[in-house]
C-alpha cells in the first residue's frame, strides 16, 4: 500500500470502524433533508450535529436548487413513500432545509470578468455559472426555496425551509419557515 493523501484519512476511518454500529435503512431520524454548499467550512454533520441515519445531505456549489437536486429530492420522496408508508404521519415525509452561507466561493461568479474567465477556463456555461452565484445568501436562499416549492416534481408531502449559515459566528439563522407546496 502506497502513501497517498487519503492515507491519514483512512487511518481515521480505521478508528471510526472500531466502534461502529450499522444503522438500518429507514426514514431519516430528524425527518429533514439538508441541501447546502460543498464548502469544507460548512459541513452540516458538524454544524448541525448530525449523526449517522439523521438526515440525507445534498451538497453542490452554493447549495443551489438545480434540476439534478430536484430530481434527487423527488426520488427520495418516492423511496420514502414506497418503503416506509405507515411510519410517521401519512401526509408528511420530510422537510428540505436549504442552507446558503456567507463568504461563499460562488460569490466571485457575480463579477462579470471573473465569471467570463471561469467559463473560458472550465468550459462551463457562463449563464449557468452566473445562476449558481451566491453573492447574498439571504437573497439566493429565498429564490431557491421558491424554486423548489414551485417545481411540479416536488411531492406535496415534502416541506421546504430556508436558512443562512454565518461563517463568522457559526450560527444558522432561519430566513423562511417550512412550507408545503401550494
Ligand atoms: Zn459556498
């Protein structure tokens, strides 16, 4: 076995596995699904104290509601209904908590010149890059909650809430309380 950058992390995993108890497949214990940024300063397991089995987590650049995210949430709602009908309230599956954060690296994409350079260097679509920018998390989290709530793919048994994580204080503030689609 050669040393790689994963080697120290695999040693941590060895420690983890020594006291490990598997969690059976079931509804998430907190009845929430977290959507947040992939930023390594915003790990929801640490910020929200999540344990194994507590909550599914979807992460992408900015924690944005994209077509792919909507598809994942639609599938998870279908899965929960198929496998676990009868557990919990029949008219409720889970709450999607959208969490955007301050100092997001996608914020640079709000700058025209930076976004143009990023598109040229990566081959990614410039408009799509612009749409992913979180310059003000209070604004983008509201837009994404509305986008998810208005999607025809969202189960009427899934509610959506919006929150902002402040990198400076470590505090998560609720911007929009949980709501079901109309
Ligand atoms: Zn971010």
